[in-house]
């Protein structure tokens, strides 16, 4: 797999293809980042973008992980002391998950976001950005019905981080698209070059396939969220996967309310398992056809759709491979809490 394929594998969007192809021609030493609010325990959403960072390391990039303590503070996630303690725990979990620590830089936002130059540049961006534009960009981080001024400033800081971290590429979930577009529009206004971005897909709600996977509640149905995190035991993980929505198709029909649905089990195979394993073995008793071995996602998905692979057997294999991926992080969390 060449550098461009590694950069764009499982990407929902590349902005822009021409710029990313130029990076792929000489990726060694280029810098890419993802920013995370410290939240304590990695879950599948964190791991999805971490998979992309692992791809980028393989392609030759240096990766930067912004543990955004100032952003978390602006989003009312605790005191600085509490947030920084959480950030330290998350760093160890990312390394346990598979990031090459020798080619990864972990940065706290407060390492530079409180410096005079950064603060003045933030004010300069505020002068160039309308309230309506900032409001559109902050939609994904807004908490409650009454957003605060700090939440409007939040995406401006995310845009400015791209310059201050000396980045060549921004990475984030598709829910970060509005922020990255804001960065491309506003960074030139304060004298900085825009950067390309790669957006990873959004995982569907595990239990229904409707809306996105969440750590709180389903944003479409309002039902309690079911997510998989590094602190889940093997038994808990198996229970969650076995309860997952998995019709024998990649393109499920809408639900009774007309909401579009995805197949989250197949998504997890495509975006989590196959990027990390060269082959997947689905173990089955001989009376049900014996084991099946897959070297790529398309073959597995095709067998689910043709009824060669029963969803229950697919779920069993998925739980096993996800458990292998999170086991080192689970051990790290237990050590942190000991």
C-alpha cells in the first residue's frame, strides 16, 4: 500500500485530493494531528481516528496528539488539574492501543494556547468571524440548548491550533468538517496558510444503526448510548456486540420512523478490524461449514449479504478481534486504577 492509499484508507472525505496527493509524494517528516478533549477512557470513536494516525505513521508522517485541556475547560469539563490528570491517562492508553510513541508527540493545549501570541491571534480571528459562522462550526461541541461564548471561541482555537502545531495535515471525524472548513477560510485572514484535511467516517449507533455512536445518548432516537471502550471486560464487550444491529446487508432499510440506518457490525470490521489485522478467521463448528478466513473486508461483507456468513458468527468474530485490540489498553487502565 503506497503513501496515498495509507493516508486515505477508510477516509470519508479528503480536502483536497490534490493537496493530499502532494503530501503523499514526500510524506517523510510531515506532521499530522488529531485533537481530543481529555475524557478519561478511549472509546471506539477515539480508536477510529487513532487507526488513521497509525496509518499515517506507517506512511512516514510524524503524528501529533493534542490533548486539548484548554478546549475541555472551555467546554466545562472540569478544572485544569482534573483535565490534565485525565490527559496523562489518555496518553498511556493511546500508546497501549498501538501508536508508535517514538514517532508521536503528545501536546497539552495549555503548553502554547495561553501564550500572548496565540491569544492575540485568537482575537484577530474573532474579528474576522461572524457569530453565525462560529455557531455553525461549534454545532458538534455545543452542550445544552444555550451555548456559551466559550463554545463559540472553541472552533476558532481549533483552527489556530493547525498553525501553532506546525502541521501539514489535519485529521478528524467527519463531525469536524465544519471546523476544518472554518480553518481553511479564516487562517489566511490572519496571515497563515490553510492545510488539507482527512475526515474519518462516523460510526453508527451500535444498537440501532441510526445516527452516530455516542457516549451519552443517541442524538436521533434519544435512547441511552451503547459504546465500546477500553475499560470494557471481555464479557461486557461480547454482550454489546451480540446485541448490535446487524441485518444481512451493508445497506439496511430505514427504520419505522424513516431514519436512515447503517450496519454498525460491518462498519467495525471495515474501519477497526481489517486496518489492524491481515486476516480475519471466523470460527464455526464443522456442521455449520467450518471456519472461514478473510483477507479483506469486501469478501466478509459479501458473505454476510449472501448468507454464507451468518450475522451471529460475524458478531462472534468481531467481539474476539475488538477484544484483542483493546486488551492492552484495558490492562493499562487497570494499572492506572490500582
